[in-house]
C-alpha cells in the first residue's frame, strides 16, 4: 500500500475491513487503511461504525485533511486493531447516483456540447449544472430517454489510472481538467462503456444496469447560460 493513511484502490463494494488506529484526535481517528469515502467531488461522505474488543463507535463523518483521511466518531477507539463497517444503503445510493451522473453528463456533452460545471449527489436525488445550456422540455425528455436507454444497455463501468497527458488528449472540453493540480501526473478515471470517460475520485457501480431508471424532476436556470437539472432514480 503506497499511502498508509489513504484509501485502498477503488474499494467501492467493500462493506467491512480490518485496520489499525494510527492517530487519535479530539473527535477523530486516522487508520492505516480505510474503505470509508471522504466527502469530495460532489459526493457525500460515508457513515458506519468502527468496532474493537469491548466497544464500538459510530462514524459520523469522513473528511480528508492534507491527504489524510479522518474518521469523525462519537467516541474514540483505543489504539490498536479495529473493524470498519460501511453503512451500505447510504454508500450504494451514492454509487448509483454518482455513476448515473457520469452517464448523464457524458450524454449531454455528446448531444448538446454542454459540459458539467458542478454537481451534488444525495441519497435520493442529484443535481448537475451544465454550460452552455438552455434546455427545452423536449430536451429534458430526450436526456431522460437517452439516459435510460444507456442504462438498459448494461454498460460496464471501469475504474483505472491513466497518465494525465493521455486523459487530456481524450477528454477535450468535457471536464474541467485544469482544476486538478498540475502536479498530479496520473489520474483516476471512470469509463462508462462508450458513454463517458472522465477523471473522478468517487465510488461507482460495476455496471449501468444497477442504476435503476432516471426521472428528470426539474430544470432551473442558474444564469450565464447555465442550466441545472435535478433528477431522481426510480426502481427498474
């Protein structure tokens, strides 16, 4: 493991793990390894628990400070071995929304040449900001239909590392790549079949068939040729 205070590579489906407490803060602990996702990139943090011989703590929030992942807890575990358990319902909801957001962003880029300039995920909805965009009701219906078509196609979702120069040559203006520090030379990429290719640090599904169905709830203008689409995921 390269970074003993970082996350294991892409532990999206890992629900439980064993770790050792490296550091204890006022209300947080740092572990030598973790499967908890720290808030970032529009995706909320994981919650869950840490247990040890004779005790258990709730993980209330997970943050990343200067590259170190902090697990904020309701009680501090002692130094030594702990077992982490992820709140799977919350994690899986975020995975469904995050993968669907990439799918939707990729489709909107291909059809309307509008790139994603902001997004926020929740357990029951997601919103994505596109620019330049001024979507009509017909556009929204098409975006919903095309998203569900792609979901039903059961595209494989791949997560891998790629050199920044390669990503830059492939992605064009699809993503705000310039927001990623230039010192980072290799990027974690998510590829959703042939529908999207984009740097991302979040947790994702293995296949689009797990998403469900996209239902566009509303569109709001956010000014400066920017439209915000809010959608929810329905059962298959």
